[in-house]
């Protein structure tokens, strides 16, 4: 190294005599004492600075960065939380609104059903009453027909008695009565219609 | 360095003749010997006309403000210790001006950064965020960390971030110290920048060994399995020296870049200021003064820029080495 520097210096000296001549000092000549001093001072400085300056500052900066990161993380978390809560509330509101709608709809359906039931029931009752009335009428009619027939038979027997009283074996009379009776029956049926 | 040497030549040409003679009187061979024997000069070794060299070179004395007239410099001669011999290398551990400047830079780093860290931690604990000075230090630190170190270092960069940050702040303060009165740029000394670059080189290689394991050897010995079998040893012989040179070029460029930028800027500023005195005229002297102020502002920017580039390139080299070769 030293020889290299020497030769460089000689080269420089021959190239620029103006610099070399008035300066008896050789700028490129190494001073080993100074080199040792430099090494010692720099290494000692490096140890001291690493321990007392770079370490604490780095640690402090990292702590601050960590704190900032934490704060940002917390803020983000809070925001997400509040957004979630807001969404939940909104969902709950929507749900309750739906519920109310559903309840109203159900009530309406139930009311409609009740009304329909009532109407149906009324109709059924009416029909029932009508049927019963009709049946009663029919019954009454049948009974009336039977009674009428008994009455007619009685009348006929009565009339026959009267005829018999007067004309005991008149075959012509008997036929007359019979035809009369059949006409009465036919007329009674047509009258009931 | 080109404009600097040009201006220096201008300055020398315009200086009075008697100022030039002492420097010129020493023959080049003697100059070389002097430099080799004692590359760190004492206080009063320079020619009176040359005021640039003592400003950009190291010395065994320190200029301090006088008291009470602080604008008159007072020279403090630093103690000389006996050099230590280790093998064939002579190590002179005597404190020099640049050692003092490095110590001041380190001290300023400690005061500013530890103070900033304290304030940062304090305010963060009290009200959750830093304020004032701590906040400013944090901004610069985080910029270097998040924009320079982390994107270039590759995955799991935390182990290397303090090294990059330390490099940035130390180089920055050493650069800035040269811009204040009575200060001197320690990073304008090749020994300092070479040491920092060497340390970076070691960290780079260490990072390579740690992340690649035995694969690290392939960053030195080129062996490409995609090549035809015949070509592999050929390329191995050709590429391996290139790989080694490539490894060594990076720290060399780091060292020279910082050193040259610092020295060149100071030479330009000093030469411009020298022009003011060379012209000996208020009218003409204004122009170099204005230029010196401009260059000084540029220097302020360059001080930050070079610290930034040094740390950026260090992290790029570490990242390149870690991501696995080829």
C-alpha cells in the first residue's frame, strides 16, 4: 500500500512540480500513529454511540412506530365495530319492520278468514234451516195427504154406506164409487203439486 | 486537485521572490528524504510564503485562540512520545493536530447524538413524540438508516446499521471541523481516510464470510460452472487476479475520494484567500474573497455529501458482498 502510494506521489510530483516543490510535505505519506489513533477513536466511538445513541433512538422510534400502529389498529377496529353495530341496528330495524308487516298481514288474513267463516256459517245455517223447513213441509204434506186419504176413505165409506143403504148390490153403483175414488186420488195428487 | 494546483501556481507566481526562495532552495531529493524521515512536521518548518500546506497537513502543534485577543492564534506544542517499534514498522503514537481533531469530532458526535437520543427518549416518553433537537437528530439518523443503509445492505441489515451510522457521523463531524476557525480537516489526511476505508474493507469481507460461508472463497477464486470445462481454468487464471484487484480497489477509492475532496476544497479556499493578499488591492481582492465565500459554502455542502457518499458506498459494498457473488 505504502509503496503504491509512494509511486503515486512521485508520479504526481513529476506531473505537477508547482505543487511538489514548495511543499516539502508528502500528502500521501501514511502516518501509522495517526492510523492507529483513528482506528482506536473510531472503534471506541462506534461502541459508545451504538450503546448510548443509536440503540436508544432506534428503540424509541420503534416504540413510537409501534404506538402509532397500535393506535391506527385500534381506530380501525373501532370503526369496524361501529360499522358492524350500525349494520346490526339497521338489520334489527328492518327485521322489526318486516315483523310488523307480517303481523298486519296475518291479522288481515285472520280477519278475512273469520269473516269468510262467519258468512259460510250463516249460509250453512240458512241452508240448514231451509232444508229443515222443506223437510217439515214435506212431512206435513205427506201427513196431510195420508189424512186426506183417510178422510176420503171415510167419506167414501160414508157415501158407500149411504149407497148401500139404498141399493145393496148394485154392481153399477160399485163401479161408480170406484171410479170416483180413483178420480179423487188423482185430483188430490195434482192438488199437492 | 487540478484547480487547486493551478491556483497554487498562480499564488506562487504572484508571491514576492523572497517568499519563494526557502521552499525552492530545498532540492527535490532532500524533500523526499525529509518527508520520509519525518512526515509529521513540527510547528515552524514551513516557508513563510506557504500558508496552505500547514493548513492541510498534520502537525505536532495545535493552533488555539489567544486570550483575551481570540483572533490571534496561540500555538500549543503537543507532547512527543517515543516511537514504538513493531517489527520493522515505526509507529509514532504522539498526538498530532489531526488526532486532536478526531478526538474533538468523536466528542462532538457523542455530545450531539447522545444528547439527541436522550431528548428523543425523554420527549417520546412524556408526550409520545420527539421535539426540537432530538427530532432533528432522529430525522438525519432515520434518513441514513432507511434510505442509505437498509435498502443497500440486503436482508437482515440491523447488524451493520450502527457501523454505517457511525461512519456517517464521524466523517461528517471530522469534515465540518475543517471549516471552522482554528480547526483542521482530519479527513483531509490520507492516514485517516485509509484507516476508515481499511476498516470498511474488513467489515465488507467479514460480512461476506458471515453470509456466504465457504461461498466466500468464490469471491476470490473465480470458478464459473456455467462455462465449458476447458474455459474454467483459463477464466480462473484470468479472473482471479481481477477479483482480488476489484476487492482492493473499493477501499482505495473510498480513501482517496474522501481525502482528495477534503484537501482539494481547502486548497481552493486557501488559494483564493491567498489571492486577496497577493493582489494587495481592496478593489481586486473583493473578487477572490467572494469566490472564497462561495467555495466555502460549497465546502459545507461537500462535507455533508462526502460523509453521505462514504456511508452509502460502504453499505453498497457490504450489500453486494452479502447478496452472494455473481
